[in-house]
C-alpha cells in the first residue's frame, strides 16, 4: 500500500487461514526523492503525462517487487506459497461522478509487470468497478474494518489517518449497515507544510505543531470548505486538499507564523474527524486510529480533547499496528477478488450495489 502521504510503500505477508488475519511479515520501503517528486507532479496536469506516468508505474512496481522478495525471504517461503498480491497502486487523480456523470479514479500501477517480476498472480485496480457502478470508489477499507474490528455490543469506529482521513462507523448489530467516508485532510497538509518550512517529510510526533498555537480565524476559513459540510457518501484526495488550497487561504496580508499554521492544520484534522464521528457515529465509545497519524502524539491528544466521552486508541491495542492496517486491508480485498466475493459496501460508497473489485493478472 502506498497512500496519499507519498512517503513510501508498506508491504505485508498475511495468512488468512485463521479467524483473524495473521501478519507473517511487514516491510516498509521509502520512496526515492525522484520517484516521489514525479508521482506528486503527476497529481496535476503537465507535459507528456502518459509517457511519464507509464515510466513512474514501472518504477513503482519495481519497488513493489523488491518488497515481495524481502517478505518471502524473511518468511522462508517461495512465490508458490502466495495466492495473490493485492497491489493498489498510487492514486494520482480521483474524480468520481464528475464531468460526465461517471468520472474516474486513476492509480499509477503496472500489475502485469509485477506478475512478471514476482511470478505471483496480482489483483489491482480496486476502485474502478465501484466508480463504474455509480460509487465513490472510496473508502474501500470499511468492509475490512468491520470484519476485523467489529465487536457485538460495542459502539466503535475506526479512523485511518493517512494523507486523507477516512472514518468507519462500525456496526454492533450484524444486520445494520456500516458507514464510511473521507473526512478530509489527514496528514497531507501537515506533511506538505512541514516539508516547505522545515525541509522534513513530516512533523515527528506533532512536536512542531505542539509548539505553536492554533489560530481561530484561520481555522474558520479552512472549515468553510464546502466539502466538510457535504453528506456521505463522499471521498476526496490531493485533487482538492493540496498546498495550493492552503495557500489560497493564506493571503499576502496574512501574519500567521509557520508554526501556528502547523498547529492550525493539526486542529483542522482533529476537529473535522471528531465532528464527523459525533455526527455520524453518536454514542461511539472507542475510536481506533490507524495510519501514520496514529503516531502523531499531538494529533491524538487533540482528537481525545474533542472526544472526551470516547476512548481514542491506536489500532495496535486491537491487534494490528497502525502502519499495517491498510496494507492488510488490500490483501484482504485481493483475497475477496480471488474468491469472486464482493469487497465494497453500498452503504459506504453509494454505488448501485456491492461489487467484486479489482482486475486479475495471472502470473
């Protein structure tokens, strides 16, 4: 899994033979600066996009193949032991329902090359079928969250704080629908602002933000974005929440210091996510947080401050470390595809119905 944060790739080797997924190995590989910059650039229109995108896909897949090799070697397994690789690819455009009524979602990937390099069947392009069925194509992890974290009798929710924050309101009643949607920015603005002013890819533990003061006037400007008031189903990405969006709120007359902007962005993520949980999952007693944002101590503290009657906990307390959850989810979705089982939830994406997700590339 390589997400909106564009920091690198998490790969997991998962055994699904038991009642719960069992992670046999986890490897993380940082993106090289040139590859990261190219994938970031491909989020916007530019010269020779088709050519550049194809070469970036090849480079990304070679990273994937190296991770697969590392995982198999560390586990003492061969390629024949693996049923399939779930390879989500790198999202560079996500515009469901727009332009012609269908829209599109686009992930940089070359699953055919990955199958060739690894000798393992590959499942990719998970989002397009849901978009074709009138859905948002995102988030896709709520079905996995329900299967792994759902517990009868407890009102719980899962918050994935990747580049974009997405919330899953779990159902304590097996017959009740699961709700899930993108809240808005998770780490994407925090990381971009930190890189711009500190030259660091992220604000470690939120220490920089913690040293500043959130600015109410700036926060209210940012909260005026119509996306926040939009009802689910909804999804978003860098198409909307990017550095230009932020700079549009910071006019030449703005006097906010960089550290106070970082504090305000942290508050923006915490407040929008907390408000969404209070609105869409009232009475929730526990919020399981995963993704890189779960390692941001200041962000976790601000979430807890906004949710005094709800325990805000790392997903590690519930069996899966934060940086493994999404990668395991796409392994789970790949398994669903290999078994020709539906992987989407109509209640989450708003599609015409649940669909078998992804395309299959035999080795």
